[in-house]
C-alpha cells in the first residue's frame, strides 16, 4: 500500500487530508517564544489576529523530524511504500532534512516539489491517479509535471515579503511609493518576481495573460489561492476569460506557513503549463528508441 505525506506548506488542511488521501506534516510556527503546529493548534483566524492586529511576524521551522521518522519507519516495516512531497528546498530545509532521514530506506521516496501550496495539491492529485504504479514510476511522472507548475501571485502589500527576507528594503520602498505590484512566481524552486505592473488591475491582467502565454493545461485545472480575504481574488476571476474560469477547481485560503510571507489579501492562480511541441517530440522519440 502507498502512503503519501506532504508538509503543511502544501496548504492542504488537516480536514482536507482524507479527501486527498494524504497525511499532512505540520511545519512549526513561532510567535515570540511560543511554538504552534501549523494548521493543528493555531487556526487561520488566530494566526491573522497575531499577524494583523498584534503586528507579530512569525518564524517558520522544520516539522518534528523524530515523530515523522517513527511514523514512516512503522509504515515501511508494515510493508507500505511511502512518498513524501515537500515544499521547495530553495525556501525551506524540510526536503533536505527528510531526505537525509530516509536516504537508506528504499521504500521511501522524497520529492522536492520546487513549489508550494497549489503546486503540491496538483502533484498529489496526479499521485492519486497513479497509485498502482511503483515509487520510481510515480517519481518520473511527477518530475515531468514539476517544471511546468506555474505560481502567479500578487501580494497586496510588499511589507511581508520584505519582513520575510524575500524582498530588499530598497525594493519595498520603491515599489510602495510607485504603487508597483509585482507578480510573484517560483522559478527553479526559488521565489522570484515574474514581472512588475503599475497598479492592481494591470497586475491582474498580467496573470491572465500568463494563462494564455504558457497555455494552461486543462487536465490539471487551476487552484485559486488567497490569504485572509478573497475579494482581490474575486476581482481577478471577474477579469479572467470564461475558458479559464471553468478550470478553477479549488479556492484555497493559504495556510499560515505560507500566508505569513504573502501577507493578507494576496491572491493568485496556480496551474500547469502544457507541454511544448518540442517536448512532445522528444518524449515520442525516447519511446521509439526503447
């Protein structure tokens, strides 16, 4: 039997885990000297009270590795295979820490999503379509999708990216004064600014243009993500073409471990781009060679 685990950077909530056929490993949030298991003993509402009302910015850290090791070793001793999908190794040490734990266990496969939130949801759904396959076969399938996952997000304010070390103070000041809205993405697993637009509506149009440019793969749909309040997301959807609106399958109020960096009222789409013609030709050629 295959057991699938993801960390809470996936933004899959504990109450959603059963529907996704996964277990969610909580990252750790620290406000001042008090630690919380992300999504377990702090609610989204409590998190935003601290972030917005109390103006406290949390630190995030690795999950409890000892508990994880005990859980996974029990599964493998019982004969199960275990697949663990983590938040990008470029923004968290979770992947490298977990991979090191199970480096000698051939019944455990640890996958670096090179992404977060909706990107991991998409990978989990693909795993669920292929549960009868071996760990190596599933890894190959996921590695085909991972480089094509697109995260396009707009923070309402640049303050939290700056406080979390994702943006320099100079960039924060420049962007805030000129009302510049960056479209944030993941590139090679790192958080990057994909483009900068003047004003919120222009930034929204930039996301919609990206859906067209990279050709959103209908098979995987679109995860519509937001933090705290979905009003900005609803405005984005209003500007989105009907052919893409119908692909939206999840509205995800992001988990605190990620929301603390995006800040309240951020929003965006996560989707998979289609394979280019050249990629398809290469795959066909590889099959022919075999």
